[in-house]
C-alpha cells in the first residue's frame, strides 16, 4: 500500500519504504484509456509539455486502486501494483558473469533443440547475455544457413561486406580476415558508428592445420587493467581514437574510446583492433600513459589466463558480443586443407527482447 499525506490541499504520495512518488512521475504514468493506447501502451498525450510545477490536488486509495487528481485538471485511476513495479523496473538482461580461461562454463547449445524449443532457446539467450558468447552445435552446413541461426536470435545487419560474409584465404584480400595470417583478439568493424553489436561465425569446413579460434572476456581483462594502470585506464575510457577502413569502394572512419561504456557509465567492453586504430595526438607524458595502458591491455588480452582457444568444428557456430568478447584466430596452412567460415552481424537489442519476453515464462 501507499502512504497519502495532505498539507494546504497539496498531496504527497509515498511507498512503504518512504520513497516519494512525484506528481510529474505519476502524471506521466497515467493508465486510463484516454491517456494510453491499449494496444501499443504508448502515451496519447505529450508528457514533455506538462508544467514543471504540476501538483497532486486529490488522492485516495481503495484496494489496489489509487485515484489521483492533478493541478492540470486530469484525474485518473492507477493500479498500485503497476506503480510499485515501475519503482523497481525488471532487469532487461541477466547479471553478467565475468570469466577467465579456467572459469568459463560449458556454453554449447544444440541448434535443432533451440530452434524448436523456446525453453531451451531461453537458456541459450540467457547464457549469451550472461557470459557474452555461446557455441551452437549441429547447425546445417549449407551456404547461407548462418542466416537462419542469426534470425532466430535477432535482425541481420547488412554492411559493405554484404548480408553475410565469407572467411577464407584468398588473393588480394581487402581484410586480413580473408588471409591465412594469425589475427589477435579484436573487435570487428570498430570503424563503424554504431559498431556491430553481435557477431556470428559459422564453420562450414575446417580441415586445415592451425586456424584455432580464440575468445577472451574483456570485462575480466579490464578489471585487472584498472587495478594496475588506473590513470591509463581512465584515458582509455575518455579519449576517443580514430579507427578506419578503406578499399577500392569504401572509406569508413569513426572515433570511439577504447573502453566502451553505456549512458549509466557501466562498462560494456572495448573497441579494439591494433590493425585499424591510430594513437591520438596528446602531450607526450599523457600519450606515454595512454600507450602504457594500451600495451598492458594487449598483453592481458593475449594472456592464456584470460584467453580460451579451441578449433571450431564443421557445423559449429560461435555467437559473441562484439565488444565484450574479443575473438581471434591462429594462423593456418591452406595447403593442408580447407577452412571456410561464414559470418554476419546482428544488433544487441533483439536477444535482450527475447530475454524479457521469455523470462516471464521460464524464469
């Protein structure tokens, strides 16, 4: 229940733990049919035009119903249960669990199962959001079948590489990914704005010598970096640097901080690609701090304590958060066999949407 107090015909409404619910906050959450569309749950009025001095002029409760009158003339009924729920919104994703090489659990899921069973699909989504990656077994190896997996989880994002892209060694490649060279831990496409949120890599063949995949949780690495290099860490989190890509048909340039945070200053991961970034122009002492932190970050990302290594098998697909979990590849010898992987990108929002909808059913 709520506490209602009145003084000089102005009412104050509080929760049982003494959290005051301001008039503006309550007015914006009007629940009546003339204020909110029943199908979309979108407001039918412009709450941005409400007077900053809006006040509650009348309030009473009966059971789960709170009736409130406001100084703008509106009076409506509210579900107290809904109001209290809105005071502590449901999480949009599970709590992240940071992992190292020795602590990462088995995150393999069977494609046939998660493509048909929503409960198992929910477990795969929850694992992905919790740990930043999953491995999907027994996927079809027909070309373009990656798109069926991608659309189960989200919406495919087209880029200059296409709706999906082919990863195998070829002459005159426009990216080192399309060679047999080793590629260290990195973020794909940091030269875009926005950067692709999630990447899928689907193994069609992997018979060559070498070519092992690597994954590393940047959140674990950043925790260590913050302890060792606090000043440099702050620079990596606040100084944007340039990333760029170009070929005969494309020129892409974007500026990002190496450490990525959201609007609430929570660390999401990193923008990291030593092949594509440029040092910022800073005073030399500051640049040395920046470089020392960047140098240590590189060492930690490649440290076996944090990095896992495995050979992606034919029919396996790995899906990972492009900023949180950095991926890499060992060098391989194309003369010893065929290595063919297809890749594509989806945005971060769709798995979170699946989690919010399915969590109510399978939590």
